[in-house]
């Protein structure tokens, strides 16, 4: 199983990935994890990336792709992977295609999770996160509220709205996704690799992916 998950922030990619990983041997890979891992390990690529990050700039595609190539060559990714949040642009998708050819890996499919913008806004803006850095449990005041308003069930910490989950920031993230990442849907659709699923039910998406894998 070699999958790419596409979807706007808040579409539920992480939830779907976790559910699939309980059923299939595969590595869950995100650009953020690779960047943090290389920076923390002080690799040559990580040091180069850190320079861009410290200056507040974007890490170039060439660096991201070199890191991704190394990660996909590792043993756990060779038996299967779910790419979450990568690729983000057409050039990254083209670079990934070349890497997969070099590694002899054939992409199983690209899963697009389609969720209306208003639903995503409702999901993210009603999230609350435990402020205790050792806990950081996540709640949703509409769908999964804490027992006591503003208080974490697990540790009693104060629940907060994260800085990256304010309405202004979320709307900006959605616009960035629409401008840069959404074109990937057309890119993979033209290749006949795209499978679209409505994002209301993670269980339904996982069932759909499993049915696709059996074909």
C-alpha cells in the first residue's frame, strides 16, 4: 500500500492515516516530521534546511525531495507508506514521481478527502488544546467537549485555542491550500491515480480505501 493523502487543513487526513495504519503495515510520513527529524539529527540536509527555516523562508523543493528520497528508501517505507501533506505542489509531485521510479515503487493511489470549507472552519475553530505541554489533549467544544468547560479531562490543564487555529490563520491556510495544493487533484486525476471521497466519515473513507486495495 503506497498512498498519498490530499485534503485541506482540517479535512481529517491524520485520522484516516492512523485508522489505515492499524490495518496495514506502512510508514506514516509527513514533510514536517522529515524536516524536524533531519534538523534534530543535524544531518547535512537538516543543517541546510535549518538555515532557511531560521531566516523565515521556505525550504526549497530540492531539499525536501532529497530528504523524502532518503526517507522512502528506509525499510519501513519500502513495505508501504502513507504520505500525509506531501507533495504540496506540482513540482514536488513531479519530483516524487521520479523518486518512486528510482526506488522501483508503484503508487497505489492518491486519496482526495473532500470537505466543504465551512465544515472545516467549524471543525478547527471549535478545537481546544490542553495547554499542558506534557498532555496537549485535543477536544472539540461541539463534537467532543470536555466534562468541565475549559478544563482538560486528563490532567486538569487549561484548554486554549492554538495560535494557528484562529479564524484569520485558518482562512489563510485554506487559501494557501487552494492556490498551491488543490491543483494536485487535477494532476493526479489526469494520471488516473485519483480517488475522491467525501470527508464526513473517516470510517467510510477507510472502507472505500480498503475496497480500492482489493481490486
